C-alpha cells in the first residue's frame, strides 16, 4: 500500500506538459490581447476593473505567492510584489500608487512582440526582448524592453512570476 501511495504522490507532483517556446510565445500573445481587451472594455464604459482582475488572475501566479512586478511607467513605487500593485498599474485609482494612471486603459490597439530569446529550465522559462504597444490613435507605438519569467502552477498552467519592463535607455551625451 505504501508503494502505491508514493507513486500517486510522485505522479501528482510531475508537470503535466513541458514548457515549450511555442507555449511561451502563445502566452505572450494572449497577454497582449488581454491588455487590448481591458482598454476596449474601458472605452465602451464596461467593468474594466473586473476585466483587469481577470487578466491578472489568468496570466500571473499571485494565487501561489508573490510575483516580482516592475511595470514600465512606474518610478516612485516601481517594484510591486502583490496583486493590488499590479491592478493599480493596469487601471489606476489606488491612493497607495498615486503615479498610476492605468496603463491598460489607454486603449491600445495591438501589442507586438519581438522576443530575442527564450530559455527553458525545467519548470521555468525566461523570455526577453521588446514589445510594442500600438495605440488606437495615430500616435507612434511605444517600444518597451521586457524580461518575463514563467512557471507552471500547481494545476499545470503557465503563469508569469516575473514581469520586468522598461522604456529604452536614452544615452546621455
């Protein structure tokens, strides 16, 4: 009976499927589509807070602990490790983060990714590159540098555990 119980425990702890580059790229694409969707809900007067909460729950692994989150346009409280900090960045309105104006409600038309590399190490994947936020207006796209880390959660879903993004450095001369 002991052997059977041990085998069951081992089987439950094994990742269901391996992380692949294609799965990371698909998650990145879906993440970008989620950012666009939050802005669309906001523009149409819908419940954009609920859309942002769903986005964070779908893509980030706050359910199993903290996430290292360094959003693009944050400089006063630039490091966030809790759900509230991420939500504030995406939709604004949290007095604890007065610089947040709602990155996801700016009404982006599309997010385009240029991944320069993906490293997969067991149950973790790292991805780095540029992503471009294309506004719904005719303005120039916003180029952002990113590094993301992903892991499989207990249910075998790929989730973000590190979100680090920055505007490109302007050289000082």
